[in-house]
C-alpha cells in the first residue's frame, strides 16, 4: 500500500529538519525522507560549527530570520537539554570603505552595521588597536576596523539537526532514512514520490529541501539556476605560545584585498590546539554525487598563505584536519524559498548559498506556516523564484 501523508519533506539537513520539527509541532501528519542518515557529512550541514549573527550584511531581509532562529534554538535547548547556540560574539574585520565585488558581500561591514542599527542589534565599532587589545589572536591592519556583535557566535550543526529530528519523531513525524527519491509526480490533488527501491509515498503537499540534489530532482527551471560547488574547511594547528585568547575568541569574518576571493571566516579554538577556518570558492559546478573529498596539502597551504598568514596570531602552517562540504548557490547568492512554478503544492526550500544555517530554524517555522496557513509571519518575498527567471 502507498503511504499517504498531509505533507512530505525531502532532505533533512538544516532546512528540512527544521521544517519537519515545526510541522510536527503543529500536529501535521508529516514524513521526512533523506537518502543518507542525518546528520551526515555528504551535503552542507556538518563540520562542527556554523557562524550565527543577527546584523546580516548579506541583506536586511535576513535579519528577522536570524533573530527568530536564536529564539527557536534556545527553545530547542530547553526541550532537549542539548547545547546548540554558543554566544561567544562575532566580529567582521574589514576596511571600512571596502567595495570589492564579492557574492552577496559587497560593502559587507557597512551593510552589517546598517542592519544592526536598523534592527537595534547590540554592537560595537572597534579600531584596529581595540581589536588587538580585546582579541589578541586577531591582527588587523591599522586601516581596518571591526564590527563586533556580542550576541553572535556559533551553532553546532549536527546537534541542531539531530535535536529537531528527535523532537519531530517524538511528536509523531515519520522519519525514513537511507531512501532516495528519484522522481516526483505532482498533480493538483497531491504529490507522489517514487523511491529508488520501487516504493511510493503520497502526500497532499511537498517541501523539497534537498540542497545540492534539488536541481537534478526538480529539473527545469532549477537545473539552470542552482549551482552546487565544492568547499573546503581547514583546522590549522596553534603554536605552543599562541595567545590563550584563542579559546575565548569570537567567530570572525574577514574581507580583504581587492579580489573577489579575498574573504575568509573562522572560529575559536574548541580544543586549545587548533582552530577551524575556511574561505569560499564559487568555481565550476560540482556533481554532488561525485565530489572530490580528498584535500591536498597544497590547498591548505594556499589557504594559510593567502588568508591566515599575518592575520591570525599563533597559527601554524599545518592543517591537522580538513573536510569538504557543498554550497548550492543562486546567481545573486540569495536564498530560494518559493512554490514550484507549475505546482502550488510543492514548496522549494534551501539552495541557501552557503550562509543558510543561522537562519534555518526560522525558515523551518516560516515554511511550516506557509504550508499550513497559506502565509508566513516573516516576509519571504525577497527569496522568490521569479527574480532568477528574468
């Protein structure tokens, strides 16, 4: 017999797990399907830490999502007893007049300050000397300033996903792991999902939050507008005499230089021996099923020489660990959250261009509201499909 549900969610990473949790809270008969066993390291939702902040320089449309997400993470912590949100502070170090074209981050520090001022988000503007004094692990140039947000910090992505899936299951959601949806048959009266093992699942509505696999699954027009790319995260060793401040450091983001790829970010040291950092590479599209997971030493050396050297006190040019993940980006680096153009009962969520995790809890709540009530409390119109089809 075909299993039937009010709503199905394909992909249970950041967005899918959040949507499933929120739908289950509302008493919706919902099933979540993932081809792997989430939380897993095959897509975009892993790697120990993810930055969160509320003065969003990528655009003020994101700020309500970031603010609401912080509330939901705290609610989840209370429900589950898990540690999810660590408010260690966040800082952007940059030339104040930086106008280098970077995907979604042109004028990043000024736009972050403007968002914080508009939404009354506590923050400070620090000189280079103040940054070095308060955060001795960071070494800005005299011409650089800092936007410091004490309420920023990091999330533990694996804990966030598993907490939401566990709560969803406890509230009645059905979880189906290790099953791949190979075809979607959407009709006005419902949606049928065809799985690789030959079985089918029926639902009145569908949310597709399949990240890098969404384009292939959905076909046109998504194949032409969603671009998965391979990304690398590096953990560099700290010297024995590295500043003790590394264990109390804020998360950091650092645009620099005059090229598009002059941007990196990183985290405090969680073990006192190393710290995680990464840049962003928007090269050729990658096949998510054939991502090269090997990271040559030369990649880490390039990362260190171009970004870390001269900026991170006590950092050693030795990567003690690396891992890969996948960004799925749109042309303007903004999110895509909208109904399928041909099927009102199919809602496409995610392709979040590498900066989605901090917003994911509120996105899950918003799309649950949209699916059940026909509208969301937070305005999602900036993330519509039409803007990408012109």
